[in-house]
C-alpha cells in the first residue's frame, strides 16, 4: 500500500507544478475578455500596426541572416579541413555568452556618428568631423544584425550535430549521380536536417520576440517596448496585459507551426551501417576563404564587442570598482545560483517522477512545462505581478506577508523561464541510466526517495552541475522580467547595464556588461568540451576510401 501511495504522489507532482507555472500565463490571457480602455483604442489606431510589422520584419531579417551564418559555418567545419578549423569549431558558439542588448550597446558605441569606428576612420583618412564612414545602426536593420550575430549559434549547434550524423553513403550516392558539392548540400543534406534547423530557428524567434533591451535601445516599436511603455508610461496595467496577450498568441502561433512542421517532416537513413563523412581538405585560397567565413561572425559577435567593453572599462580608470558594482554583482550571483538550484532540483524530481511512475501523461506534462522558455520574460512579469497582487489581497490579507515587490516573484519568473534548460540535461541523463538498475533497486526494496538518492542521483551529478551552470547563465542575462519584478532598490548586472546605457553612460555600463559575459562563458566552456568529445574521427582527403 505505501508503494502505491508513493506512485500516486509522484504522478500528481508534475501536474501541480504545471498549474503553478501556467497561472501567470492564464492571467495574462484572461485580460482579452475584460474591458478595453481609451489607451487601447489609441494603441490600436496608431501604433499596433507598427508593433506587428516591426516584429515580423525583425523576425524575417534575423531568420534570413542566422540561416546563412549558421548553415554555412556548420557545413564548413563538419565537411572540410582547413586552417584554424579546430579553433573555429568551438569558438563559433562564443557569441552565445553575449546578450543582444549588450551587443546593441557596443554597436552604438562603435558605429555611431561619434563612435569609435567613425572617429578612427576620420583620423586615419584625415577628414572632417562631418565625414561618416559607417551608417547609423540605431534602427531596425541594426537590430537585425545584433540579433543575428548573437543568436546564430542556435542554428549552428543543431545543424552541426545533424550534419555530423549524416552517413557518408548518402554523399557518395550524390557524387555518383553527378551532383556538385553545392548540389549535394542543397538537395541531399539540407532537406534531411530540416527538422533540426526549424528547432534552432524556433529558439532564435523566441529570443528575438522576447527581447527588450536591444529594441528599446534602438528605439524600435515592438510588442515588448509597447508593453513596457504602456505599463510604466501610461500606468495602464490592463492594457499592457492585453498587449502581452497578443504577443503571447503571436508566440503560440510560431510554436504550433514549429511542432507541426517537425511532425510532418521526417527523414531517416535506410542504411544499416553508419559511416561518418570524410573531410575534404582545403588549401590555399579556398582554405583562407573558409577561415574568413567562420571567423567573421566570431569577430562581429564576440571579439569586437568584448574589445570595445574592455576599452570603455579601462578608459574610466577602473572607477567602476565601487560599492555599487560589488553589491550588484553579489545580488546577481546569489539570485542566479539560488534560482538555478531550485530549477535543477525541480527538473530532477519531475524527470524522476516520469521514470518512477512510467506515466505517459506525466511525460506530456513535463513537455508542457518546458514551453515556459518560449514565453517572453515581460509577459511572465505582467502575469506574476497580477498573481502576487491577488494572493496579497485575497489569500494573505491580514498576515504580515507581502509577495508583491518581493524577490519571490523574480525567482518564480526565473523558474518558469529556465526550466526547459534544466529539463533537457536531465532528460538525456536519465536516458543513459539502464532500466535494469531500477529493477534491481526494487528487488532490494528500494523505491521512491530511496531509489532517487541512492541509485539515480549519484549517476546524475554531471547533469545536475550542467543544469546549474546553464540556468545560472540564463538568469544572469535575463533583463525584462528582472527590470519589472525586482524589489525596490535591488539591481542586478543586467539591470545596471540597461540603466547606464539608457543614460548614455557607456563607460559605466562596461563593467557589469563584462561581468555578464564572463559568467555567460561558463556554459560555453562546457559546450565546447561536448563539441570536442562529439567529433568523430574522420579521414581527410575527400569521399574516397
């Protein structure tokens, strides 16, 4: 009887967590059925079209560029051998450590009319102050470049893995049929990895739609800037929720299209044996060209902004090492670590409940929990504010507990937003554990908590550490939710960077921005080790045996 009760408890656990996670989203959507104010009429008549059109243009532009960058680089490092390839293969994911809003700030400092690049060009060419070599980047086209060079690694990572898993036999068949290398790529390799590409693009779209810092800095009217300005500019929370609902529907459409596309498209290899592709060795001009194609996005998306941040930091004579910087850094680190610990523990328990109960329904609930990653932080913030206000006024009234404006709402948002990252590591970790271990544990009368602590957790220490690092990095970079939900007089590195940049105090913004990048490099190092270990041994010199 205790064993059955234990199973029932584990089955109910994912469902209860889902109810908690989905509550803020449902609160936001409920605003669509409420009253519409005059502010809504104004937004509908004058700016809503700009929100929609700018968001669509931004997405289309980013998709176009990340496909070019991600596919070209992954194809080159997977199928060719050239100078510097071993370095470029892992360095191509370095831009993931830089949030789009930080790249936006550095682009402004570099390419503005009085920016570093234009000032340097005027000095070198000995031209007047009116000469501008680099055009203004504070527009939607500059935003497209910013998002593309920070988000292309999502497409690069998934397509690289997919290219590596393609059999040599298929490429040899293409050669026999008289296809060129480009035709082999376009007609054979690309269609097979389409589901993986769509998955990577979905992450890119979600990150683009949820961004606030970059589009706000470039003064682009999108849903996120509209929600923030309606709330804090017009002091109209209900209208802000209605805008958030439209953005949520926008995101949901993309999510459903992605799921449908991947379910309708499935390519498999019919070969019984897998043979990894041989690398084609490039020499001379071809080698240099391949190096340039792979190095350019690293230079624009990582080396250039980091260099500019370093120049700003040291130009301030290290004045950023003050009490505020130390306080902000401490706030960020302990908040990120605490949130990551909760998120990793939650993902561990939910994945264990699925394994322990062998419930397909629990597995389905777990996949729904991961959708939180696709919900923009600004929407979560709006819903959580309303949820906490309701709890304070209806449930906790009379008690000396106030949730609104506390750090609890902030941690709650981080959990919903970052759960997918922690969940993915534990999913792969549990798959590597043989079911026979569970059977052996049951024979020895070990079940429930005992099986988790004695059998599974010792084998999942690497997964637990990886999820901690990934969630920590994500929390450190998160801006929209933190900006709204943080307690009074409580700043993080992301908020501090945003506030300094909003005041055009770039020298002071450099220090917290560098700290964010440094922390973001930790999971990048983990990914690089995974990339090195996943690279199969290949022979060079073409497809011939």
